């Protein structure tokens, strides 16, 4: 059984130069839509209680495998350092900030600096605590892959989806952390009014399930014509025993 979890995830490292009074922010993420662009900011507040933008950051740009490494230097930090519990780093769905679906937090991390350190690593692993109206980014689920009579059967179950929404799904070559091309399209995951969704697909003429070279990806939409629609909302690597 493959566990389907929120993507992307990663870290952000904030480093303060007390002499120059500058802040360097480096964001490293995996699991983004390949070749996608995402606005990023330091906000006031926390992921659970989101506030206004304090400092804009350079856009997070993913490569062809969905991996990103973005660095920004911010001048004239008014706090005089990295504060504790009053900032969070936010990466948005993008590629812009409007309409609301593009502004929604894609991944988020609270800044905790009780020791007043000059360098702080922010874990951005679990996805944001979404504000009212944010959907799909807290989804989770499972995919079961079995060989039945010379065919591959894939059963996906998920929860936390947008109510009554539909989501394209595929088996891809690669992994959630280094994404590749579609190997097998799967039936769309269709959610009910409570946000629980299922799909069952039978792929003929498949006699074995490779280990370490496939991953299962569920996307925000069935359209897949824009970065926002293609956004991988949950993903899971096919490993031994899946």
C-alpha cells in the first residue's frame, strides 16, 4: 500500500547578518509541479493564524523534476534580527497571487527563534494549516497496487479533498522528490460532498510492479492546462510491498 501525503515539503533557512542588518532566506523544496513558479513571502503571524506580508521573497522556481532552491537577501530588517513566533515563511500556489486559488498557501513553516540565534532552519514538511476556504492542501490517502489476471489494478482512496471535486491521477516514472513522465494514466479521483474520494483503474498487460521507479500522483484538477490545475496535492512512492 502506498501512502499518499501532502507535497511539496522541505526547509527554509533564515540567516541574519547583524553588521549589515540583512536577512538571507533560502527555501529548498521537493515535490513541486515541474518547471513551476511560486510567490513566497515572510508574513506576520503563524501558519495557523496568518497575517500580512512583512517581506517579499524571490519566487520559488522548480526545475523539470519539481525541485527548487530559492535564495533572497532582504535589507534593513526592522526587527533587528530573527524574531520568535511572529513570522512564518509562506510559499503560494502561484504562479501569481490572484485569483484566490493561486494565493492559497502551498507549503508553510513557522519561525521559532527563542534563543535569538542568527541562523534558523524552518521545517516546511506538513503543508500549511489552511485559512478558511483553502482546500486540497491537507488531503491524504492511500493507493493499493495489485496484479490481477495479468493486469494492474490501482485503487486510490483519499480524504480532505475539495467537496464534490475531481482530480486527475497518474502513475509517473521517478519519485515524489524527483518527478518524471506519466507511465499510466489512472481514473480521476472523484470526491463526495464530505471531501472523501476514490478511484479504481485496471491497466491491461502489466505483469509486475517495479520498485523504486514509480510514484502515484493526484493533481488539484482534471484540466491540467495550467500550473495551478496540475499542482500535485498528494503523492506517494511505490516501494517494496506496496
